[in-house]
């Protein structure tokens, strides 16, 4: 289908291209993809103008799109993003018309100094983009330009040939500060999959809807993209803080009521340590302020409010409501989404500080995911209980193991090409894994699905099978010794 997606006008300054005006037609894309598509189109258009010489035209192929670029001798440039079926000659003729109109209506003095396209009074661009969606509308315009040689000299390139020697589009995308994480994930999707899959994810939807029994891959990717963009505050923070306060009260056991009345400060401190443990421990290992997580006052107030509700509401109503199964299920699912976010953020933060230290990324991600497990000894000590055997290293909980696995997967996805799936799908897969086993532990009593694999690996790799063999041989030798003694007598 013949389609125009965007047209942008730039001023090519000595150091960078400045966007002056733009218009988009992204209705054919999924609603959840439009933001990412628009950001990446803007990034690609800016890059192409910066890499195009003055008084030059070129048509550049990028995946399933054609990018038509024209930079005039006065450094005013424009980019038209279209599909492969849109006539190239019409596209460049349209660029000429748009730049001529822009130059006649917008003073050249404004071009170098404009930093916000809203300040440019040039409102005809959307209408122009809409009008020329059908190239037949441009027939008269094309005939007027047939005798002009400037539209006949068009360089045909790929995106790789446009970039400077040694540059890669992947590196430019990674380094770009104008692209959000979501837009970088959109580019990664197109890069890692084959051309047919790329068209399936990124191309506009013109095929009939799939049967109700199947899941549209694009819809699934849209869901994953929304999950990775979820904001944690305040709802997910409430769920996390509520369950942390519940765990402290349950750890106190029958003496929780008495302890909370006699020692409210110790009770509050131990609960806050559980709530903010991941950030505190990770900061300590990375040489950052340990108390930095407490600087977020709204989050601290939410945690304190949850602590008060669990420990001090009349007739223990807050505790009983939080323990009510439907509420606990919802809060637990939200907490696992929160855990996945913390693990991801921990790996990302460590990767910025130590780009090549995979083990540090994994350690920080694991601590962010289950910091409370590693501070349990200190948390109980605040309450006057000394349990030296309560070390997470001696008996790792399921949440520590799951955080470790999730951290490894995030590192492999971020730093290697071993995982070909889009980043959003990898993240969504981790979320599903954590939520599923959390709910399974509550409803089905499946507390640690790793135990069978641990037993098998210990038997095969860590001496278990050899110890068993030694015991069998030892018993055989012990039985033979009495027989030999009788024969000698």
C-alpha cells in the first residue's frame, strides 16, 4: 500500500540538525506503538540530515521504509518517510515544494535559533502530508518539475552507506539521549528479528483479525511494552510496603502485638529496613550513600502508612484486611511486578558503572530483587533477636534464586546477542515467571520449584554421586572385614 508516514523540516547547523517543523500520519500503527515509531522516525530523520551534504538529495533504504532527504544550499533540509511503493520522484518533488513554502513563510533568521518547533508559524505541513498520501494528487506538481534537473540527481543509498566511516546505527541508537528506552526496544525488535518478523511487528496492520483462540503477536508485544513502562509509585509501592510490613509482623509471631506497643521505634526501623533493603545494600556495595533510598519522602510516607495500618489499626482490621486472600493475591502479584522492575533497574544501573563486569550486574540485580533476605539478620537484631543461622547465603530463598536467574537473563539480553527476543518481551517473560510462582506458592503450596534441579545438580556436579558411591563401597568393605577375621581365627 502506498503510504507516507512523516515529513520533517530541519536546519542543518554546523554541529547538529535542528528540527523546525514536523507532521506525522501514524494511524495505521497500533496505538501503543505510535510513540515509539514517532520517536525513532524523528531520530532517523535528524541523523540523515546531519549526514547529507548541502545541495544534495538522496533516497535511503531503512528496513521496510524509504527515507527521502533533501538539503538545500542554504542548509534548510527536509525528510520524507514513505514505504517502498511511493514514487521516488514524487517524494522529492514534494520535498522541494515544502522547503520552498517554508522558506517563503518563515524568516531565515529564525532557522538557526529555533529550539522548539511550536515557535515556528507553519501550519500547512499536516495538510500537505494528508493531501499527497495519494501520489496521483501530485501529478500536476510532478509535471511542473519535469524539466528541472535538480530532482533527477538523486543518490540511492542504504542507511549504512550514509553513516560516516566506522559509525553504526546500533551505536547511534544506544548513545542517543533523545530516544526513550521504549523506542530503543522498538528498534531492537526490528534489528533482532528477520525481515518477515519485522514486518509483522512494525508494519501497519492490514490483515484480518486472527481467530479469538490465538494471540496476536503484535498485541502481545503491545502488552509487554505497556508492562515495561508501568510507573511503580504509588500503587506498586503500596503493595510492596504492605507485604513487607506483613512479613515483619508474621516473623514476630504471637508476640507481635506486645512488641509493637512496647517498642514502636524498633518495629518501625525493622520494617523500613525490609522495605528499602535492596537499595541500601546495593548502594553500599557500589560505594553510594546507603541511606539514599530514604530521600524519597513520598515513598517513605507510603511505607510508614502501610506499617501503621498493619500494626496499629483498631481490632487489627488493617492486618486482617491485608491477609484477606483476594487482596493478598492482588498485592502479591503487584509486588512481583515491582520486584522485576527493581531487578531490571539494578542491572541497568550497575551496567552504567561497570559496563563489562557481568558478575557485578548480576549481584546488584539479585540484591535489588530480594535485599530483605540478605538483611534479615540485621532486621531481627534491631528487634533484639539474634539468629546467626538466618543467613541467606546458607539457605537461599526462592526469591533470591529467582532474582539471580532474572538478573542473568537481563545481563545476557543487554550485553550479548544470545537472546534474540525483543527486550520488552524478555522483561514481560520475567514478570510472568515471578507472578506465576508467587501465586502458585499461595494457592498451591509450590514454594520452591528450583529444589529438584538443585538436588540433581548437587548430585552430578558437587560430589553427591561420588559421596554415595563411597558410602556403598565403604559398607562393602566393612562387611568383608569381619569375614576375614573369622577365617584367620
